[in-house]
């Protein structure tokens, strides 16, 4: 705290990202990164983009990337917004669609950035208590609200909500914006994109950080009606015209063109997840059903915090949240088969 800080800054409780350790090399399963490299074509495009054109500002409207993403999903460029990671797109969305004094709804166990954005933009919120099995009680979204946001699949649980359920939420909330954060959708879930044609109030947010192995590039995007995208543009153009640099734009465009690479890596991750879930259950763990590149697990006897510490001593880093209801769970990202074998070997030593 400093006397020089504004009152707004003094009041912030920022999000704490997962650890990126430097002390030693871990089997790193704590931030849901993709274990496989990005598309080689995307890397070549980024190398080519690192040329003398970097003296020029990047195109502020990002037309080529928006066209590419639009064409990929059968949408128009006007229905696509791109930003510096989906975290930025989420932050802009809180500003564009939610108002102070009209409480929004999101699950009590969810991506921990949502309450941080809510506090930053003075948006009140009401938490929707998840069912015992961590599924979302859809009826809770029928109460009056100033907007709705939830990830599908949810984080950190990996639980998936059906499109039929999402459609009910949209139908019951025609006058509010419903944001579906699909950061993990490519690992087995069905995107709500097909609902866009019937619901102007739906905003879908996705990222290149997970299924396209580009967490380090910082590219996320939103899909929605032109009306919603225009609001995001207004926010962006009131803060920073150039949120995506030339290298990121070039890499992201190529990543969307390399379908074979995308398909191969996501299939590998889903197959590994299936194998690991079976092994973990055999070790006596409860495993929450997952449609994401992560699993959420709990042991009936050994406290999660102890398993977390002992895994770390074995050189395996997973995520532990010291929060009510989930403080006996560990979130484990799905790494390569070799990484997951290290994890399972360490776990067999511990339990
Ligand atoms: N949404 C959810 C649910 C997430 O778990 C994450 C990753 N931590 C993000 C959004 C943000 O991803 P990025 O900013 O890398 O696109």
C-alpha cells in the first residue's frame, strides 16, 4: 500500500495466476497449458512477421484475423472480436455489458477472475451455488439479474453443461447478456456457436491458449451478434487501439488454418485424459467428469493439500485452491503421456 496509489488501486484484490516456477524443472500440470507445441505453420508465420514492418503499428481493426475466425465458424467478421488473451476479452465484456447496481450471476465455484473483474468495474454479483456434484443448477439463472457469465466446461471442475440447458438460460434471459466462456470447449464439448443465430444476447468467448497451444501469444476472441461486438469495439477503442501485435496476428491466422495440427493435438489430449481418469479412479480417487484439458480429483482419506505438497516434492506441480468446498480437490492439467505417467508414478508413491 502506498500513499501515492489512487483509492481505486488501494481497493483492488488482483487475481493471482498459477505459479510459473523458476527454481527447478517440474512436470508442470498447474495452469492448463497444452503440452504439445503450436502449429509449425503458425511459428513460421510469426518468424516471418518479426521483420521491419514492426516499425509500423499493427492494423487496429484486425480484419484478417477476424475474417479468418469468422470463416472458420461460419460467421461474419462483424460477429468476431479479438483481444489480448480471453482474459482481456472478459474484462472488456464486464465493462461493455454489465452495470453497477444490477447484480450479475455466476457460479460459486468458477474461474476466479470473474469476482476480480466485478470488483474492478463495481459490478455487484450473486453467486449460484453449484449442486453437490458440481453441476450447474440451471433454474438458478431464471431469477432476475443484470447479466450472466459462466465457463462451459466450468473451471476448475471441467464439468460440462448441455446446449439444451444453455438455450433455456438464453430463452429465460432475453433482455440480459449471457456470456459463455468456452476456454476449454475444444476438448470434447459442443460449442454454443450454433445458438448465435437465434440469440442476440449470447456472447461466446474462446482462446488460443489451450487447444491451439498458444498461451504465450495472448490471443482470445468473442463471437456474438454485431450489436454485442460493436460494444466490445467501443470499449477497446477507448482503452488501446492496438491490443494485438503484428506477430500475434500473423500466428493466430495461421493457427486457424492448420486444422490437421489442431485436430491431432486435441485428440491426443482427450485420449490421455481418458486413460488417466481410469488410472486415477483405480487409485481410489473421486474424479469429477471432465470435458476440459484438466481433471478435478479428490482422495477420500488423504488431504489434497498434502498430496499437492508431496507431488511437488516429486517434481510434479498441480493446482490446489484453498477455498471452501474445493479445498480437498486438486486440479490437474492433462499433459503429454510421459508427463502423466510421471504424475501417476508419483501419486502411487503418495497414496
Ligand atoms: N477462461 C477460463 C475459464 C480460464 O480458465 C482461462 C485460463 N486461465 C481463461 C479464460 C483465460 O485464458 P487466456 O487469457 O489465456 O485466453
